[in-house]
């Protein structure tokens, strides 16, 4: 056995009944402890992108068109983790300023910029906010009549228009369907929040909707976004269970970390989220779709209030968090060790424990392999990235996708045993055997593994394979 800098490689002689002894490659990679930036997981920027300046103090903006900052060329985030995700929350008012006329350019620019900053985009279409400048669209307000300030006529204080009016389903739902028609399955669109009512789209009062209205609003998303992941607000039993009955949806909350900021006798972390996750049917939703959680206020507020960050982190991990929106605010410098611990568990973290295959193979023959993996995160990867082998020599590079479905690699151990076929025209000779998890649309590695031995292209060296006539 020979110990290399980046892995432990064992080559054993077996099966000597043939004219030559057939070697077996056995690889036990060295695990690393680095924070990994991988697709779909970790912190995210909010109304901003990698390389942008953060929000100042404990303030943030949301719902308005993004004000783009000059880009310095660096993707580094000062006092904030590097991330693969950006989040854009925009009010209906700005998406549809005139009836049936949509500002697709707002989303086109956000998606394009996210791609340029090595990020994918999460979206929420919020029906309205609470201020004078973030009401429903002007044309819709004119259709309904003026909003009467100070007179609470609606059954829920955070409603600014009655969702039971059939025009709400027609027009808000119609906007959602128009967005889905254009963007469903876009390679840079990570997920869409299933937001239907309430200020900021947070779902206040959804339990008071009639069945007809509830299902029509939820269906506007389910029908429009069949390829892109949908994430439901944790709102009420009827809404959440209806969404889950139709397809796999994830869930999110917008007040992670609240340990008593609204009341001395009640808080989201102890008195709402643990119960609602179970009662609303969301306990096992993480197995098929992502859990994405948002900070209550900002992380600095947690510290100022003296809340236990380790408790908050551990609860989110118990709930199988994949991503976290800290509202593009700074991480308190004293809490970086806790945040790094969080990042190493959030979502998926794949460790290749053992890989074996024959050391020699003939052109046109199958190359069988076995592999043992450990997911040290708290959730699977929800993207159908392709596990592939690559044979590389000075003259040629041969990529051989496997049949593995990494979406089934839940926390803990997984096995993949399979075979790839060597091309019949592959020239004989020695090849470096490599492994990678590739993007759906390209032949480039997309997922970083928690093992040593990666090259500049993102491939992991396994050993030397000989193609022999």
C-alpha cells in the first residue's frame, strides 16, 4: 500500500487464471474538512450577488427591482460566506405594471447576473407589501377601487385585497402562469416560492381561504412550474397538504431564529415551527424537495438579543435545511466557527469512501465498478447531476456517465455498483482514471466532494487504468 498526498491507493493482483494477472484498483480517498460551495446549498445573497457590498447595519431591502452595484471583478463576499445561490423577491406591482404586460427584463437580468456570479436564482412573486409604494398593481387597484386607509374590512390584517374576489385568482394567478411559461426549467432558476396571499407573500390568513380559491392559487404554481422546484411557505395544514398531494414540494419559513422577539411567552422556534412541520404534513418533504429557511431580522439581531446560535443551527439541521437566506447582512465575527460548522452540514456533503474497478479492460468491454459513499450533510442533492468516470491521456479524454442517481443518496451511507462501456475505438494504452459529478447540460464537474485529490477542472484522480487489446 502506498500513501499519496491526496489519497490512499491500493492495487491488488487478482484473477490470475488468464494469460496475465488482472489488477484491481481499490481507492480509499482522504476526507477533507473544507467548507464547500456547491449548487443549491448554503447561504444565499438577497437582492444582491456574489461580490456585491452587503446591507449596512441591520437593514435590508426586498420586493423592489434590484439596484445593481458596479462589479469589481471579485466574487468574494466580505463578512459573508461565498455562495452558489441568489434570491430575488419582487412585488407583483413591478412584474406586471400594466395588465398583461410583464417586465420579463427584471428576471432576465437577475438570472443573467446570477450566472455571471456563479449562482443560481431563487424567486418569490409577492402579491404586495405593507407600504404605499408596494400595493397591488395600479391597474388592479383601479379595478377594485381605492384602498381605505385605517378601515379594516378584510378578514386578515395583512391582506390588502380580497383573494376571494375571482379577479385575484384570474390576474395574480395569471401572472404566475406567465412567469412559468417563460422560466420553468431555466437552468439558472433554482426554485420558486409558492406564495399566494399576505404581505410579502408570507401567507398570512391562508387558512381562511375557501377550498376553491386555495386550490386555484396553489394550482397556478403547480401547473406553471413542472420542472423547477417549488418551495411552499409553512402556512397552514390545508394549503400545505394540498400542495403535497399534487407533487413533491419543499418548504420554507421567513423567521428562523426567533427566540422571543415578538412575545415573552411565545416564539417561532419553540411554539410554532416544530409543531407546524408535523401538523401541516411537511416532516418528510425534505426527502424529495428542498428546505430553505430565512433569518428573522438579521443574524446580528440574534446576537444582540443573546439568543443561542448553536440551538438555532441545530434545530435547522434537524429540519434538514438545504439553504439559508441571511438577507445579505454580515455574519458576526465571533460566530464564524458556528457558521462554518453549519455550512459543513447544510444540504448535502458527499464523501467517496471506497471505489473499486478492474485495472485493465478491453475496447468495447464493460468496466464494472463498486463505490461506497457517505452523505455527511442533512439532505440529498435535488439536482439530477451525473456521476461519471473519465479516462484521460495526453491524446484523448473519454467521459463515461454512470447510471447513478445521486438524488437518492440520503444522509448516511449509499452504495453505487454499476458498469460503463469502454468505446470500441478507444486506443490502447494507459489512462488516468478520474471521477466527477457533472452538470446536467455540460460535461464539466459541478459538485465538489469532501475528499482530496481534485484537479483544476474539478475531476478527482482514482488511479491508472490500462486499455489493452
